[in-house]
C-alpha cells in the first residue's frame, strides 16, 4: 500500500478530526433540542386535578363554562376544579399536598402566578413555589402540564398586548414538564374573549380549552 507523504498525512488527519468534531456537535445539538417523550394517555373516568386561581375557577363565566367543566365534557375525565380566586403561587402550593392525597389524580394541570404578577410579588419567589409544586408531583409520580400565564400588569391590560412571563419556559425546561404556552396570552389579549381585564368570558374559556386539548394531545395525555 502506498504511504502518504507526511504533509498529506497530517492534512488527512486534520480533516478527519474536523469531520468528527462537526458530527459530535450535531449530535449534541440534536440531543439538547430533543422533545420530551410522549406521556401515557389518560383514560376516560380518570381524575385530573385542575389547580390554580380565578382563571381555573372560571371567574367571568358560569361554573359550567369554566375550562375544567369543558375539559371534562370533551375528554370523559373527572376534572376537579381546584381553582381559588385571588390565590398566589404560595397559597396554591400550600393546598397541593392535601389535594394529591385526597384526589389521587392521574394528571395535574397547574396554572399559578397570575396574582403574583398583579401584586408585583417577586418573580423568583413565585418560580420557587411553582418549582416546589412540580417537584412534589414528580416525587409522587403524578405527571403535570404547566400552564403559562401572561405578565398581568396594568400596561398589558390597557394595551391588550399580552406575553407569557418568562419563568414558565424556564420552569418547563428545568423540570422537564410539558408547557401550554401562549394560551392565556391569546385569550386575555382579545377583547372579544374577556369578561374584564384579567378574566376570560365564556368564549374565552372555550378557546382556552381548545388550546389546552391540543397541547394535551401533543404531550400524549389525550389520544390524537
């Protein structure tokens, strides 16, 4: 076999190393960008805990028009409406242990933080409370779908330009849970879907339920 001159051999080795480096980088990027694996589908009749504040309770519409009631109609799940109007993330977190014990849910849909933003509470403190809830559910092998809430400040309410608070995307990545993004931002940014500046009307809750079901299917909790 013919031996390459030293200069050519060095050039070939350098090219091989460069190709190997590029391939390794591509694999690393692919792994980092990989989506969460799909969850197991939750059967009809299973208990699902809808945990949150007034947006979960359904303020601005009737109880039958709140999203937990609509979700139950569309899925056959027993959806427990555990929304309490006015609660902050720390108050919601305080209720979670007992709810997990008494309800034994197959899934928790967690929507917290709106009242923290309205009261200008610390975003770090709210993030810590939501993290605590996600980790508690994880410790009990209860899957969670996290729901993002827009920054409900006066400027956003007056202009109608809503944007999810950035903590939710960070939480979903850190805790490896599926995230429903931009749903409340879409609803609360549309005058036709609002009962007031910070609550949906019946049409708004119906639209939110549509977006929620789409994410539940994408995450595997509902069959496509």
